[in-house]
């Protein structure tokens, strides 16, 4: 089987990389993360209106591009390479993916179609709120429960670590179904809904803003039918493929910084890259990159074809990319020496992203254990 990208896909990757290099250098990233939104709204407008990135996975009949998960993963990789702070991951991986998964049969009339049309037009950002205080840094089943009274469904409880939760126009909340204790649902909430309080919080990763949400009788609309937790995990596996791709890009970005510095920094009248200790670390980064990219693209391909093999490919992609990114980001700092530890250098931005991503969808250990569980080991 040929897993090579097509000529069109390679051209698309080059175009996205050029856009990132020109419009969002790391100097601009530092400025963007200081804003209240946590990203450059003008850049996001260009990404939406000119490139159509939010609508990549959305079917053409509701205004999207009808592209595949491989295409969306390529975008995530290039944005991760430049640490671009934007609503892309939250909107596409945590918003569009669940919306598409909760459509019963095709895209027709309904709340999902309305929201997807708005997203494709660049007029709406999304995110998903799942993690609760008792289950921080894990994907354990949630306890927040939807309540149905007199034909009206509401949500009351707390969600934490919600990516772009303070700015998203609509939030998808994962909650226990109002119909049954052992069933879960995706519930759509307007960002300005009555009873919803959103508080931006300080996080390790400066380029990935998060918020805590307090819900007090917030009106909501259930998306699709109630699911078992394993069915929710299958939806999240598709989201995970985009996180893995983003980490692959971050790995490449950290490696590139280290290699370029090793070429120009001289010690004992020689480039430090000529010394065996540095040379071996750079070579190991390249090996980690190849392994992570292969696992990521394989998972994205399976997601594109709705292959059940994604259940095992997703945790492999996550664990491999997370470990590789953490390795590269750490050695990027070490190779830069004293300057690598300073606030002024960009190395710490990659390190912060790597350590935060490492536990975003479960740690590498948790993902390897999830793989073993799914294989019945």
C-alpha cells in the first residue's frame, strides 16, 4: 500500500508552510500570545477567509472543502511546526470532528448543518469541554450530567482545561446523558449563554490558551443520540490524530532550531554540530521525527477511510509523537546551551508546548496502556 502524499497534497503542505513562515514567525507568536484572545485574530481571519482551513473536513454541500483527515493533519503539522496560536485545533479537532460524528446519516437540515455552515464561512469557532476537576489530565468518563425538565435540557457543573474556552463562539460539552447513567452525549452551548461563566487561566503552554467553565443551568442542545463511553472514545480518536500531527510539526520545529544552531555555533574553532555528542542527538531527533510522522499519517489515513484500525493506530500515534516531541524540545534547549534556558530564546516555547501536549490526551504511558487494553492484552 502506498502511503506517500500526492503531488497536490505536497503542494498544499508547501503553501501552508510558506503562509506560516511569512505570516506567523515566532516573533509574531510572542506578540499574539500576550493578547486577551491568545491569538492573532487578523491571522485567523486570513486562515479562514483566504485558506478555508476551518472548513477542510466539512462536506461541500454545507460550504466546506470535503477534504480528508490526511489534509487536515498536514495543516495541523505545519501550524505545530510554527507554534501558531490559533483556534484551528479547537475548532477542527474538537469541534468539527464531534459535530460530524453526531450526524445520524449525512448532512441535512439540523443544528449540526447550521453550525458547520457557519464554521466553513469563518464566522464561528468551536471547542469541546470534557475534563473535570476530579479527572484532570485524563480522559476518564465525566460526571457532569445533563438535566431534562419540561422539554428543556440544561447543564450544571464545572469543566476545566478547555482549549480556547474563553473565546470559542460555541462550546460542545461532554456530559452524562439525561436519559441514562451509562450513556454520554455531546451537548452544544452558545459561548454567551446565560449561566455560563468562562475564565481564562494561566497554563504552561503560552501558545495554547485554556479556560475553566462554570455552568449553572445553561440551556443546551444535544447533538445526536446518547453514546457509550467507548463510542465517545472512537470520536476522540479522530481528534487525537490531529493532535499527533501537530506534535510532529512541533518536533520538526524544535529539531530545526537545534540543527541550525549546531551549524553556526563554534567551539574550539569547529561547529558544535561536528562533535559526536551533538551529532548523535540531532540524528536521534531525525529518527524520532520519521517514526512520529509515519505513525501520525497512518492514523490520519485510517481516520479518512473510517477504518476500525484507528482504535489502535490513534494511541500509537499520540504516544510516539509525544515522546519524540519531548525529546527534541529538551535537547533543543541543551544544544543551545546557556542561551537556550533564557526567556528571550524561542526554545522554551517548544518545550512548553511539548510538555503540555504530552498529557493533553493522556500521557504516553496512558496511551500505551490504552493500546494494550484495546488489543486485549
